[in-house]
């Protein structure tokens, strides 16, 4: 039996577990879940060599469970912090306002607190999260989290 067929067999036996975990991490968004299952399947294949060759079904299940959770946690962390789409979202929001100046942006920013406005302006000026964190005394992850929350606020104001 080849490594590929062993892996395929393992994945078939534990597919419900992988799907359940992905669905939970995707917050029951089926499209995101499908993407996560694909990414997890690839990542599990890359880690497959670490599974003991004569592992029992229970050991396999535990291996699949813990590795899937680890992979999903890393994916979630990367997505949350590396893909904050504020520049793209701002561009879409301002698409109709380009000829008329930045009235829309100023209106949106005026609805934020002073601290939030400062963060957004620094982000739009091209500063990285680490640099903003140094300037404001926050950690990089706090900057990303704040930016995520600011985007959520702005989306409620201007959907």
C-alpha cells in the first residue's frame, strides 16, 4: 500500500471529524468550511509522515484531531491578522467619491473615536502593525484586533 493510499484511507476514516472541526472554526459558513477542509487536507498530508506507522484507530483519530486543530488555529490566526482588508474596503467605499474628494472617508472617520481615527490614518499612511504598535504602545496583535473591530464598526455605518 502506497503512502498516498494510506493517507487517503486515513482521511476517509476521519473525514467527519475534520469537517466538524472546520465547520466550527468557519463559524458555520459552508463556503469557508470547504476551503478550510482543503487546506487542512493538504497540511495533514505534509504532516502524515509523523504519524506512527502501526497506530491504532484511536491513535489516528487523536492525531487527526490535534493536528487539525493546530492547523485551523494557525490558519485562523493568519487570516485574522494578515488579511485585514481595510485598504481594499476603503477603496470600495470611496469608489463613487473619487472625483468629489475624500468627503466619504472624512465622514466615516469622524464617527470614530480619536484613538481609532489615529490608527486608521496611520494604517492608510502605510505604517505596518508593528510600527503602529511601537508608536501607540500596543502589541502587533492588539493593533490587528483593533483594526478588525474598526472595520466592523465602519461596515455597520456604511455597508
